[in-house]
């Protein structure tokens, strides 16, 4: 127990002196010295230098041996496989990205091995040096069948023997996890959800997804499909039947990133060319910048959420105004999925007003689905993550917060995610590192 506690402290704090380890663990100096000698002999701890800048003689510092073990994580989506290798301290030592064409590219096993080969080569290692692998994908592998579900857009990953083939191709244990669940792990350990036991993370990129953390643990559901909220029926969107075959559902149709280009056109905004996730990001970045720039001159533009985003969507496709009266959909421009945009575009029809209205309508869509999650789960915290959600910044976040306050009976704290760089990959590494440390730091079996 003392060995593991000391190693965990060294991972958390970095190199420490013998005296500092003793104070943090409650061990006497002689016992702390014996512990460090034992861990050095096991190859788990190394002397890293001496302390400086304090009165008295410099103290020897000890840290976890970064070469004691390595772990790898992968983030898989239809466009690419991104792999990274970290040493046991958590430092990333090698990365690689493999582009994956939708047709005619290598199969899933070859994609994984090629991406990992590139990452370990960048780290100066081999696959045999890696202690644990964690692969993050859209959807989830059904525990009863071993087949990937809820991710029909991921070609080559649906074979009945895929998990066995991957296990045979990799020289160490491999785990699989939903990509959004891995983002929640990253946020819980390193980001905005640190210290929270009950939270919902809503992810917006190519599709909408959620991760549910209850009592400090991920809730995956019976088939692994908990959090596939894009399929969820919501007010203001057509009722989608056979959602698994359609690959979409009400919440995706109402608030997925694909609605933003259409909405922008109907507001008279310039829409850049490109795949819709990239276009959605650029539109929301422009909207956040335009609203921020207009705030000093006209605070009503930035604050249009009070009157603009406060207009919700009724079940008939009309807009429910702040007073609660339904207006016919013909009163404005219909953005699709029953959301009415309005022709005034706010702030006298200015460009900033049009962008503010873009944020208002998108925030209403996100809050509509979140209200159902909040009603069922009553989380303490809601985290907005993914490139599309994050692109809207605090301007989008405050609008979703205001709308959710009106649509939900409880009011959880709502924040933007804090892990912005490759959050799926970071979560995969965190899971792989936790398992690796459990194995390697257990000195009782040595």
C-alpha cells in the first residue's frame, strides 16, 4: 500500500525529495528511505536531480521511471485514425495520424496497426514495449455480440470477428470504449469535470453524442448505447422512425452541426465551402467573434439571448415566444426541423445581429435535448464539448445556459469543456495509463 501511494504521489506531483514523500505519506524518514530503495531496485523510481533554491544542503529528488512502462491510445473516426504513446508518467512520447479514405482503404486491423506503428516509431519504441492499448470509436461494441453498434458511418469496423482479429494483432491487452465516453474521462481527470461525480457531457462534431457519469462512474447501458442522444426524439423535430437504419434521430436533426450551414444561408450569412463539421465550426467561430465585437457598441446584441434564445420551439413547428404564446412558423424564415429563425435577425438586421440569431437558434436546439437529459439524470454539471460546441465559445454557452434554465426544472452548472486538444485521444491514454499503473505499480507480485 505504501509503495503504490508513493508512486501515485510521484505521478501527481513530479519529482519529490525523501523528506517530502515522508510528509505526504506519513512515513518516517528511515521508512521512506527503505521504500525508495525498494522502488529503485524494482526499476520504478529513479533519481532525477537535486532540489535548489532552499536553505541547507540540496536534497536528492526522486521520480517515477518514465521507461518503466508505456501505454497507447487511439481515436478512430471515418476520416482518420490518430494514435499516441505515453510513458507511465503520462507524458506523450510519440504520435501519428493515418488518413483513412471511406472506400478502398485498409481494413480496420491494418488501420490500427499502421497508426500504432507510426506512433511507436516516433517514440523510438516497438509495439512490444506497449503495456496496454485503448481504442476509442463512435458507437459501442455490444458486450453480448462483440459487434460495433450505433456507428454505421464507420466503414470496415463491423465484422463479427473484428475484436478477435485485433487482439491477435496486438501484443498486449486491448480495450474498446465509446469516443464520447473517453472525452468524459479526460474532462473528469484533467478538465472541467474534475471533482464532479454526476455530470453529463454533450459532444457536438459530426454527430451529437453524450457521456453519462453517475456516482463517479461511466454509465454505458445494457448494450453500450447509453448516450446515443442523436437518436432521441425531441420537440420541434420530425419524428424519425427506424433510427438505427436512418443513422439519425430527432435531436440530431434539430441540433446537429449539419443544421448550421442551412440556418446561416436563411439568415443571409456567407457560408464557406467544405464538409459540414468544418463549416459549422467556422460559422460558430465567426458568430462568437461578431457578437464579442458588437458587445461594446451595443450590449443588446450580445444579450439577445434574453429575447431571442428565449423563444423556444413548440411541437407544431411554431416558435414559443418569451411570453409563452405560439407564433406561426410563417412569421419568420424556417431553418428546418421546425425551428423558426425570424427575418429581423436582431439588432436591426445587422451582420452581428444575424450571427447572434444563429447562436440563439442553435442554443435553443441544444438546450431542447439537454432538458430531457437533465430531467432524467439530474446532473450537477453539464459540459459542452466537441469542435462545433467549443467554436461557439462562451457566447453559445451562455445562451444554452439561459435556455436550459427555462426548459429544465433543475439548473445544473453548464460549462465548456477544458480539454481542447485531442480529447478523445487524451481520454484513451488516461484509461490505458490507469490500467498500466495498476499492473506495473503493484510491487506485491514482483
